[in-house]
C-alpha cells in the first residue's frame, strides 16, 4: 500500500521583534508512507518526509504479530507516552500538538524513537511497553548519545464505544539539555537547564462520538538532580482541555468547531532562572473536511506568559503575550 499527505501552512504572528518574520507560507509536512503486509502476521512500514533540504526517515519499523492482537515492533516508531503523539499528524484536530508536548519533543524526548516495543489492542484494553534510545526525533535520525535507555509504558481502557481513559509512565536519563517554553510555532518564551534522570506520568480522558468531542490530558515530569544553576527546574508539567462539535457531517465531509486551553509550566525553581515560568494558550479553530482527502484548518491562538521574556534578540524579548493565526491545508491519499 502507498499512502501520503502534504500539509501547506500559513503563519501570522502579532509579535515580530528583532526582525522576526511574522507572515510566512511554508510546507509543514510532505510525507510518503509505504506499507507491506504478509500472511496477516508481518508488516513493514516506513514514512519519509521531503519538506526540508533533505529527505528524512520519520518512521521505519516492522511488526510481528505473535499472538492474536499482540505485536512486537522494532525500528524507529512513535512512542506511546501521549495519546496526542500516537495520533498521526494527518489526524490532529489542531494545526500543532499542545505546546508542553512540543517542549518535550524539542529536547529531544518522546516523539519518534529507535528501539523495541510490545503492544496490543483489544476490545476494551490497549497497552504499550517500549525500550528506546530516548533522544530521537521525527525530523532527524540521531544516534544514541549515552548508555541509558528510555522506558515508556501506557495502558488505556475503553469502557464504551466513545470513551477512553488512560495513563502513561516514562523513565529516562539524558545529558544536559535546555527545556523550553514555546509557542505554537516553536519560538521560545524561556528556557531552563536540565539534566539527569527524568520520571514522568500522564493521565488522559476522552469522549468522541459524532457530533461531540471532549478530550483532556496532562503530564508531570520530575528531575532527580539537585537544583543548581545547571539544573534550574525540578519539575515540568503541561496539558490541555479540548471541546469540539461538528455543525455538519463528519471527518469525510463536514465542518467542526473547536476550542482548547493549554498550559506548560516549570516547577521547583532555582533562583538563577529568570523570566516566565508558565505559558497558557487559548485556541479557537475549525476543521473543514471535503471528499475524504481535503482538510482546511484555521487556529486563532492567544498565548499568555506569567511574566515578560528575558531572552535576548528573540521574537518575544520583553514580551509576555502573543497572538497567532495558523492556517493549514491538507491533502492526503
């Protein structure tokens, strides 16, 4: 099977300090998927992205069904910590994933990783257990940079056709990194130094039965290193609450209105950290679907930090809020 999609995006920013571009057309993703199935037991799947200056391997994995709905997966694959990450980029209700999750992706963490995973989907229970390098990302093919491994586990319960309740766990140890508070175009309001062991938990709840969608998830990560000028935060938490309603139709032919509130926040702070410690985002948007292959999304986003940014020569220098309009047109086959 051959699949693919292209997402063309326009971004408008109300904040354009230090000559930052505020009016921008670009291709967000241009992906080609190839799937090979054999004997209803083996599957090879790889996804390429050609949007940048070179083609990247986003995913490259094979699955072996060893018992009924239970599979072994090996290669570069999407990790299971966040349900929003497990949803394909072609199926997100918003133009971008929520900002706190993107902060983790930028480390890099979570996202797509090299490793091995056991997973299964039943009528009421889904489970995932993975061991990976921990420093992978969809837009690059990074090799391991330490001997530690990233462990993720996730369990989701479906008590009814429309309801899902789940939780996830993550443990990793990484080299020194910068954990950023970012807007929906990946520009930083602030950044904090972190390193060492990371322990995280996530809870999620969703109700999805046309025409109504209600969805929320939230996580917290804790770092074990003592606070210092090189370990500026002890915790990082984030999540979102979302509501959507189809005024007509469905995801093949329909029009959906959407509202979302998101939060990303540093916790247990060292005095050396200056600038904002919390970023709250308010989003209003729509999804217009046509003929099963076309989608138009418009997201109006207001982002509010709890104090002005102290970063120098950036889009948000001295600013504590911004307004953005993200517009995306998607075609898939």
